[in-house]
């Protein structure tokens, strides 16, 4: 195979592939249906022309028949008037009219089969068009259902063009969430270690540790006092525990 032949085959293959990608089955079916309707209209136009010719020939035959009758009457009138010359001329006219009528009848006889064929072809074409229309609508409905099924499957699997990046988007969002959570945990650890502090809290790290220890000791003292007031649990005792002692007002937060 020559290089030119291979290039031609490759070009043909690429062209067919491109046409298949651009071709819409619905548009193709509608175009075929329109072509069939156009063919039917042309057939009807041809049939109308032939029928018009037939009607024209029939009118000509009727005119020739009247001409023949008139020639016969003229010949009879000439005989009665003993004008053989006029009678002979009328009979010649009659003979020519009869010959003309025969020619017109032959033309009509030749047209009638054409009319019958055109009528039959028109009926068959109409039936075929109606059948194709039903098949076309059925095919279009099936194609639409298949398209909807493919889109639904693409939505479920994430293969479609619109949902093709859903998986990657979710992964990126998850990574950002994990990174943000790690950052929050790191900030909590830095705050607990005193490395990062509240800008509005002017206390030193030692003062904050002492305040935390003092709060812990005060809570422990309050718990011990509560236990001492309640005492051991006794069955049937209805006495209510007294209120907790108020915290020492002299204690304050060191500055």
C-alpha cells in the first residue's frame, strides 16, 4: 500500500469518527422523515400534472366530438341543398376530426397506466412514511431513555463530565479539614504550654500557673468542707446540707 493510500484511509477514518461524534440520531431521523415527505410531495405534484394532462385531453375529445357532430349536420344540410361540394367538404372535415379524436384517445390510453402507477406509488409511499414516522418516534423515545440512563449511571459513578471531579474535590476538602483540625490541635497545645497567649491577658506565665493552682486548691477545699458538713449518710435523715462557705474575699488574682 502506498503512502498516499494510507493517508487517504486515515483521513477517511478520522472523518467518519468526527461525523459519528457530531451526528445526532434524532436529527438524522427527522431529516430522513423530511426527505420522505418531500418525495411524497413530488409524487403528488407529478400525479397532479399527469391528471391535468388527462383532463385536458378529455376536454379536447369533447370538443372534437362536437366538431364531428357539427360536420355531420353541415354535410346533411349541404345534401338537402343539393350542394355536393359543401357536403363533401363537411365530410372531409368530419374525417379529420375523427382521426384527431383517435390520436387523443391513444394519448389518454397511454396516460392512464402512468396515473395508476403514480397513485399506487403514492399510496405505498404514504404507508411507508406513516410506518417510518412511528418507528422514528419509537426510536427517539428509546434513545432519550438510553441517554437518561447513561446520565443517571454517570451521576452514580461520577464518570460524567459534570461529576468527573467529585472524588478529587472530596479528597481536597478532606485534606483541608484534616489540616485545619491539626492546626487547631497544635494551637491548643501551644496555649496550654504558654507559648501562645491571649493578647488581652497581661499576666506572666508564672502568674497564670499560680492562678490555676490556686483555683484547684480552692475547689479541693470547698469539696472537703461540703463532705464535712454532710457527714456519713444516714438512713431516714432529712436534714439538708448547709450552704458552702463563701470564698475568701481577700484572695485575689496576682498581677
